[in-house]
């Protein structure tokens, strides 16, 4: 059985990155990030898409050690009060753990909106938030306070014995476990003005995923948002766009995307989440794009570039 890690499925992990409200030349201070500042960065529209709204319907409980516990689409997501404890995802009798990057100086997790836990910091220029959404996705959002923030963020995965991680030709990752496979969709990022920021994954093949966001020395507007997703157990459908359609999508045309993403909101999210960038990339090389999308959500998809 193939499960999809987008690192958002019915289990999804999204590694989202946001840089909070500063220019590329701003200097970092040492005051850290408050929960409200983290939530403001998370709530910034992504390609016209209201990300926090995707967890409005999520019902959570809490425990002595968990800020939130939610079961959605057969998947239970446990988000810790202490960031260094990591997130636990359980589905189909299998459990995996995912650590958060850069947890030094992190305070107790605070619920800032339905399904969203933010981890304020007392110092430094990086903070984290975790979102469990209505499709069972888990997004890992990293907020960068200024342009002095690092470019590399490491996620350690606690996987069952015998698991492995491979990098695919399209930049996505496949995490193989004894009961199936997760797909980590291609990473993407854009700045506050919608400009694409180059991102990529590296992995040791066993238990770590490094998300690299190349923002140093670039003329970018902050915040920057990056959102790879981890998903579980989903099936979907593929659409192949023609050369003319690919060119139009690269120009930002919602009409060219068509009804495949359920309307203008889903189409706008697709464009902002890599659709426009990869269509431009393909069009410049006289190639076309294909898109796989989950049957269960308009926001979990994979993009591939190929000959027309």
C-alpha cells in the first residue's frame, strides 16, 4: 500500500516555512517570537489560499504532555506541549515520529487557532508551529524572524525498523515502511510578493530529511513560506496539461488550471504552491506539466515535468 508524506494524505505532513515581516536586509534581534507573531506569519495568505481555515473544523483534546490530540480520517496526530518531544502520527497500526527543527529556547506550545499549535521563543530568529487540518494533514511551519535565519532545517523521523527514504527524480521523497510507503511531495517556497524561492530536500536515506530554502543574499520580501507535505494512504487522479495550457498556467491563469482543483481558491493555491513556477520551468524548455491530485483534497498534489 502506498501512503502519501506531503512533510501533507489521510496523513499529511507539511513542512511550511515563513519569515516574519522584515526585509532581506533587516538585522535580527534577540527578543524571540511570540505566539501571536507566529500565528500572524502562519495566517499570511499562500497563493491566495487561507491556510489556517483548513483546520477550522478539527476537534482536538489535550493531555498532560500533548497540546493537541486529533483523529482525522483514521489518523491520530499528537502535537506535544514541549517542542523537543516531536510530533507522533499513528495510522493503520503504525506510528512514526517527526522532530521539529531548532527547538532551543522554545516555550510551551500554545493553541493559537483550531488545529494550530505555536511554540514561542525567548530568543533567536526561528520558531515553529504545527497544524493538523481537516484532511488529516500535519503541517510543520517554521517561522524565520529575519534574513539572518538559517537556510537548512532538519527533520528527524522515528520510523519502524526496516524503513528507508529515497529521493525521486522530481525532487519528492518516498519513505518506505514495512506496511507501505509515504510520499513527500516536492518542496516549494515563495516570498511575501509571490516570488518563487528555490527549495530542495536532502536525506540520509534512513531517518533524516533536510529542507533547504535558499534565501540568503536574495532580493526577497519577508515573510517567506515553504510547504512540503507528508501524506498517507491516498489515491488520486492525474491530469496532463498541453503545451499551450502549461504556458498559460506559467503566466498565472486560473482559467488554464480549470476545474481540476475545485474552483478559483484551489486553483490559486496550486499556482502559488509551485504550479506557476514549474509550468514556467517546463514552458521555457518546450515541455509540459502533469499533476497528480488526491481524490480527498484539492490541496494535496504532485507536479511532474515531461515531454509533450
